[in-house]
C-alpha cells in the first residue's frame, strides 16, 4: 500500500498526524509521525512515514529508526559530572541545578581570566543551537562541522560561482528533471534527502553513473558503478574536460557568452583588465577580443533599480582562441591567451590512457561517459559527504568547471540555482540579538579564520589552541549534539586535545564516545521533542515546513532543549549577557518553549504579512497548507536566470572556468591555481602497491551513518561494521570472508580490529568502511551487553592524519593502513 494510503487508513482508525522534519542525519527531510492517541508512546504507537508530496520527501533506514532513539535504553537521562580522569568515562548523576551552577561557575572563572574568546562551541545540525552560548557571551568562536563535511564543496563552488552561490543547497543538480547524473564519490544514500526526488527522475528514464572506489548502495539497482582508485577523481574529471574539448562536444557558445572563457589572461596568469590597455581604464572590467583582434570590455554595473547586472556589448562575438598580442598603456606589447585556452592546455595531458594510468578507469569507459555526459547534457553532482583527500577544493572546482563546459547551468535537468522561500526565524548572530539587541563582541577574530582565512568552519583549530594557546587560548568548549570522534579526523589528536580543556560540556541524546572526555554530560532533547520551522533546503522550489512532533522525553528522562541548557548556563554566569537575547530564567520546559517559539511565530507572522501584501489571500493558503500537510511551496523555480540575465557572485559575474579569485592575495595564489590539475593526496603516505598496504576509504549509505542511528537496534542488523577488501587483495594476504583483521594507520600508528568482507564492491588497493557504522570506544556508559555492537568495527577517523588543506581548512578523512589477518 502506498504511504499516503497507509497514512489515510491510520487516520480513519483514529491515529493523529504530525509533520516532522527529520534530523537523524541533519537534512530536515519531510516525514509524518502517526500517533495512536490514548496509548503510551512507543515505537508501536508512533509510526514514521515519508511525508507524501513533500518537496524533500524523506525516507531512509535512518529516519525509520527514529523512535528507537526516543526510548533507547542507553538514552542520557540525567545530568552527569565527571568523577574519574578525563577520558576514563566515569561519572555520577547530579541535579540540573548542580550541573548548571557548576558549569556557570567555571565559565565565569575562565572568561574573567582569559576573555570571552577562550570559549568555543560547535554543533552538527543546521539549527546551529551551539551559537546560543558563544555569540551572546561575546565570543566569535561558534564554529561548525563543515571542514569534515562539505567545506571542500563550498570552496570549490565559491571559486567557480562565487559568493552567495556556494552555500548548502544553493546550487543543486535539478534531480527531478535529470537526464544524466554523474556521482563522483557521492552516495545518494548518504545524507541530504535528495534520493526520493532522484528516484522520480530514474523512473522517468534518467541515467545515473557512480564513480567511486566502492560500490555505493544506489548502484544496487540500475545505476552503473565505475570503480576508481581513491583520491584520483580530479584526473578523471580532467580527462572528461579534455574529451569535451578534443571531441568538440563542449558547449562553446555557453563558454564564450556565459563563462569567463573568452576573457584575456596575461603571461603571468592574471586577467587582463581595461586599466591595462586604456589609460584611466577600469580595473574591474575584463578584456575580450573578436576574430579581427578588436577588443571589448566586460564587467558589472548597477542598474537604475540598484541591481548588479552585466555591463557588456551582447553583440560582440568574442573568440575563445588565437588572440594576437595586446598593447598595454605603457607601450609594451604582451602575449595573451584566453582563459579557455589555459583550461584547454591544463586538461590536454589527461588523455584517456593517462587517466587510466592514474585512476584505473579504462579508456573506453571514459570515452563512453564523456559522450553520454555531453549528448544528454548531464550534470556532475558536486555535493556532500565523500571521502576526502586534502585536494578536495580543486576536485570540486573541476567538477563545477566540467558542468559549466557542458552548458548545463540553470537549465532543466542541469546544475541549477534553487529558488529559496526567503523565510527566516529571528535568531542570534555576532553582536545582534533576535529582538534587535546589539552588543560589542570580543575583538579577536574567529579562531579558525586566522589560520584558514577561506574556511567555512574548521573546528580543529579551536582544539589545537587548547593545547598550544595559539593563535590564542581556548579553555572551554560546548559540544552540542555532535559526535566528534566520528566527525573529526585523527581521533588520537582529538582525545589529547579534549583532555587539555578546562571545561568540556557535552549535550547529547546518546552516550557517543565524546562523553568520556566531558566534565559534564547533559541530556538533551532531539527533533521528535521540539518544534521548528524553516525553509526546505534541498528542493528546487522554495518551500517552508513545520516540524511539530509534540512528543516529550520518556518517563524518567530529564532531557531539556539544547538552547535552554545553554542560556541557563549563560544566565547563571552572566545574567546581563543572557538578556542580550531577551532571556530571563525559564524554570519549566513550557516556559522555555514560550520564550523560544515566540521567535518562530514572529518570523512566520512577518513572512505571512509579506506574502499577503503580494497576493491577498495567500497567507490563509500558506497557513492551511502548513496545517494540513506540514509544508507550503512559496516560490517556483525559474530556469535560465543565472548567468543568462543575472550575474553570479564571482569577480566577473560569469561562471569562472578560470578563477580570478585565485589572485585575491598572495596566500590564495599559492594555495590554488585558477584551474587545477590532479594532485596526489598530500594527506597520507601512499601505500605500496601489491602489499598489505591500502588506502582506507570511508563513505555512507542510507541505513547507517548517523550519530544517533548507530546506536539503534535496526542498525545492529541492517548495518555493516566490517571492512571491505577486494578478492584479489584478500587472496594475496590469505584473508577469507569474515576473518578478523588488525588494521594499523601507516601515519598515525593507531591499531584497530574489524572483520573483513571480501567483495568486488571495492577496487583493488583500497579498503572501505562505512562512516558512523561503529568503532565506538566509549568505556563506561555503554556497558549494556545488547549494545556492545556499537563498539564493533572501526571508525576510519582513528587512522586519518587530520590533514587540512591550506587556506581552506577542509580536512582529509581518508588514510593509508596496513592490514594483517588476526584470526578466522
Ligand atoms: S536523509 Fe534520511 S536520516 Fe537524513 S534527514 Fe532525510 S530522512 Fe532523515
């Protein structure tokens, strides 16, 4: 029976319907919670369904396990205070008052001694609750998890599409209308809820090809899997670009008109500007030439309405190759190339044979994919969690360039700019409260931005500062719902850094490994127990949703809302700072919900008023949609806007297949080429061929791979905590399916154990393990024999060096390891 019918049937039987936005992995997919009223809440009386028709319809193995979290036997129920050594994981139960007063006292002492900036906070979800302590305190150090997730993708997109088009969900493949999708290292079974939409396109005949060292779960159906050596994806993409150029199948008209491909570049690689060729010319205007050598200038200007628009002669037919030397204002004549020519020269060495040598992908496969990609105007998915090798910004930059050269930008089935609903809830930001309050922040810059100026968020800098005191000391950290050992690479370093903190507070739902290092562990609610409203992130059209599951924590569990915990600590330490966000003591959960939900109501009412002023009657429709289905679509995506009529956020406003931003400063110039080639991974020692050394690759699937889900019983049976090895390698090492093996990090020397699955689903020379699948080393809080399975297997981050890419700060999670059989 279809989900919609099942839901209807339950409604007829008296079950109530509640919209939910899932955060089992953080993507806020649309679910429906069906509740059998009048009976005690359990996984039998609360059933979770995909929300039919929701623009980001959720459903994966993780969300199906939602209710196994609610009443989990290991659920953190009361505040805990450390009684053993840091890392020992020994705690005693204390009251909320004892915990909050104890933390507030330590917070005050640290801030008085070292200043506000010595306190940092971090979380994993888009709600970013952790900011509610650091920002009102005046510390800039609320730092997210991007460095271990999509930071490489953000920077790669930033370099090609520019500011405003690089963030999460802003540019996405048009999944619903795809003709052809190339997934490079991206498993659609991982987070970010686009799988359902993609499946609609697959049902309509879209082709999907996955290029990955391991066969991802999406390939178990009709998706082609092409195995590739780990960390060589950039060479494959370069091979693709080279083929498009050599075969003449690139979209040259798009390149000429809508990228900076025709822009002239000097012999030092820098763009030629109007100021170089005309006395008093504009440095922000770039130079193009036509077939007769005439020059023209392209730039940006503001129109009468104040909007930034292109400033160029649309009739000027710029050439992509063969421009004669150009005379400068000082009278000298210099040779020039077009940006496209530089791309062409950079890609030229990546012949199918060369690509095969680097990647192991047969020349015939590359040729076939290049043909399909261009014939069908396909798109390469540039997003989300993939295994990282420390050269990821360059890889994502190349993926964006390949998409642009295929002319698939902002067209149906291409890589498109999503519409966005324009809805926001008043919140706290640096120096600004949700009611318009203002305050002075500490003078220090956010600590990761000092070390990695282009970073989206590199939290590891804060923990390094806990040890070294540089660039300035960090003494206290609030970890809000984030499984650090499954998030940050190099677990050994992490453990040592955590021990150095004077104050380590962990707020969570289940006892993941980080709790062992906490001074205080505080039980928090999760998405089934709190209300939220926001824009739908991963959808083509702009929609808003309500998540209102309305459960309260189970009997005996004193879990509280993360923001209440943080604001109560702040109020007890610095009442005047809590008032910066309008917070005064809230004793009960109801009192707090009233305070916090008022922001949502305010944002929603303002939004409704805006919509009503645009179209009378619209506000009522939105309210009704939300009430009956939990979501409402506000804005329909218009295609062919960027870069046809509206500029991107790059210096030229065009899609930059040759990044002018690389010349931003000395550091960026050194860190990244305007168009990159393949760079072997600097993050780990390369393994010796045909030995017991391998690259350890991690990845996700649609069953496990969530910090909450890894504890649930469904994962015990559906999850996979083994390490995959190709039969060729297994035979050489005398390893059989199911054998227990010892795995040693070549660089980190860390040793772990896991069972081996011998399978052709991973390429020779690489081994694979699911991220978040197990390998939890929590010592004392997980002693229930039923849950020992969370300790099985390995966590790939134990073996990774934690290498962060200069300037950008995105971290590599792949590593190289030695493997030997322990027993059968
Ligand atoms: S992908 Fe799955 S776990 Fe993640 S938010 Fe969506 S439904 Fe939930």
